[in-house]
């Protein structure tokens, strides 16, 4: 009798075949997904490669443009007649163009700009202008956009300065030529009076008192004539500017001390307001003193007895202001535009040169003189001058 076999022995191979079939199906699915992902990746790589090629082409184009621009800028700097100096954040010279090398030499590269200034440049009375030997330079500075340095532009303005000085001298000479007839009249009047008084001195029988009186009058007219000639020569020549270091308070006190006796003699109240602190000026002490005295004399001639004149000084850190204010009749608006013209005067015995000379001195020192428009009674002349010696920030 034969025994029957179990049913599970026939089912096992079928289960394995089904499982293997499912595995192959899953493998095929995963393989298809990988193939699709690979194709997608290939497409993205191709797209990125194309974009990269476009970007590289744009970068190459920009590089060529910047290279061409750099060449043009380099050629422009080389051909520029003005000096160009590039300073780094520590104020050291990082680059220069040929014009700057011609000014300072090749050793300027790498040097601290403050050392270059101390070694090669001399300050002038005008802010931003310096002397390099016999040449006059104008130095303009601007910060780099990054804030890591500065660019200095140096112009040689020697020719322009000489032309300016020659023009001013020509204008003075032209003004003298135009007013020659008036000047001749002003010279003849005191000269004729002096000759008349001198001729009386030789008359016989004149008392000593009368002789002394005529002598004093003749001397007074001759001094007036001498002052007139000095003013004319000073105006024609122009005042040379020195390098005196002047304490503003001392200059104010010196002018006040000179004029105080004349003020007292004419019964004018004289007040000095010194707010100059420790302010200093650089220039010609004699010329500035003369300009202040001219302003005070002009005020004294316009102020009646029992009037008041105020001499003031003020220091603002960058400039010094000297003001002369009087309680005279003032200056009519129609005459203010001509008050500084040479030989223009509203007084019977004036030369018309005092204010013109004072203005010339102020301008030569880098300043100016103006009539204050805010004064209701009388007149006020304000002379503004740069204080101290001009320096630039990069010198420090």
C-alpha cells in the first residue's frame, strides 16, 4: 500500500516562482525609475552646461570691457597733465601717475603722504594751495567709495596765479590812468598851500608866533602830500605778503593803541571788543595793521563828535573777523557798490585809496572786506581772514 505525499511540497516551488517574479517586477520598476531619473539628470546637466556657457561668455565679455576700460583709464592718467596720487587707508601712497612722479620723484611710492608734504610742500595762505619749489599747486582730495583710501588731484596753477597777479596790477594801473586828472588836482592843492605858507615864512618883520603858525601849516600840508603819494605808490605796487605769525589780539591792540589818541582828540567814544582768543594769522603784520588803521581812519572821518566807534575781533576756529562800526551818517545804498573803487571818495580831503588798499590787503591774505547790511545807523566794515596755516586732513 502506497503512502500519499504532502500537498505543501507542490506549493513551495510555485511560491518561490511568484516571489521571484515579484522581485523581477520590482527590479524592472526601480530600473525604469533610475533610467528616467538619469535621463532627467542628463537634461538638467545639459541645461546647466548651456547656462554656464552663457554665463562664461558674459563674464568674458565683461572682463574684456573692463580690461579695455582699464587700458583707457591708464592711458588717460598717463596723459593727464595733473598729478594723481592714490592713498591707502593708512595714508600711504599706493599709486601715482607720471605727472605726480615728475613732481615728487619715484621715491614717493610707498611713502606716507604726511612725510611727502613735510618734505616737498610749503603751505600758502589759501586753503588747498601749496608751493612745490617755484610751482604753486592746488590739491583736491576725494574719498574712495569703499572708504579705504583717498585720491588726490594736483593741479599746477602757477601760470594762473601769475596771470591773476598781473591782471590785478593791470587793473590798478588802469584805475590810476583813468583817475590821473583827479590825482593831479589832489597833489596840486596841498602843494600849492604848502608853497604859500612857506613863502610867508620869508616875509620880514613877521613875529615868531606867526612864523611858527605858518611853519606848522606848511608842514601839515607836506605831510598830507606825503601820505597821498605813499597811498598811490602802495596801491600801484600792491602789498607783498610775508610769513609773519601774528597773534590777532596783539594786532587788534596795536591798532587800537594807535588810533585811541585821535579818537579822544575828536571827542569820539572808542570801544574795543576782543574775542580773538588764541587766534593767529599768517602774513604781513605791517600790511594788516595798515588795513585796520585805514578802516578806523575812515570811520573816524565819518563820525561826528560825541559819536561812537567800535573795533571788534572774533575767532571762529577757521577764520578771524575784524569789524569797525561807527555811528556816522552811514553809506547810501547807491554808493555801496563804488565805495571800494580806487580814488572814489565822499570826503573833501580823502585820497579815495584807503578802502581800496585795505581790500587789496585782505584779498592778498585770502580774505575779503564787506559792508554789513544789517546796520541800521552808521556803517560797519567787516574784514574776514583765514586763520592760521592751511593744512589737509591727510597730513596728520
